[in-house]
């Protein structure tokens, strides 16, 4: 793909930038009980596009977040399927709900940062 092929596309948001955004989110005091990582995700041309993964604490479930398409500012989250049913106490269910709320807030934050990044892209050298 040449530079002319990318004309009109917003700049890519590389893995390192997504990691910075995740770190900024945590730095604002958001408590994430499980693990959060920015994983490599290559597109068809083997370029790193970034993928944010939230591994819920003790639930053997992950939520992965990514833009809705190539360099899209809108984000979506996918909750991975469990191979079996899981029974939870009321407290465990409330804890799971709290983790999902934080994951939703992180997804919204990544979307906001993407919109901000794209808007400012014309001012970067």
C-alpha cells in the first residue's frame, strides 16, 4: 500500500498509542480488578492495529475492544463466550457487573481518544 492509497484516511492508532491511552485511563483512578493489555492484532497487510483486552478477575472471561473498522473512531466490545455455565453469588454477580461497567467506560474512553486523535491529526507534522 502506498501513501497515495492512504490519502483521505485518518492516521493509524498504533499499539503503543493505545497502551498510552490505557495507562492514562488507569492514571485517572479507574480501578480494574482483572488484567488489561494491548495485544497485537495484525491486519491483512501484517500491520499492527492494536487490540485492547480486559480479562475479568477469576471469571475465565475476556472482553476485547477494537475500532468498528479500519481506522474508525467508533469502538465496539466483544464478550468472549464461556464453555460452561457459571453460578454466582449475589456478591460475585455484583462484582462482575462492576467489572463490566469499568470495561464499558474504558471502551468509551478509547472511542473519545480516537475521535480526539483523528480531529487533531491535521495539526501534527
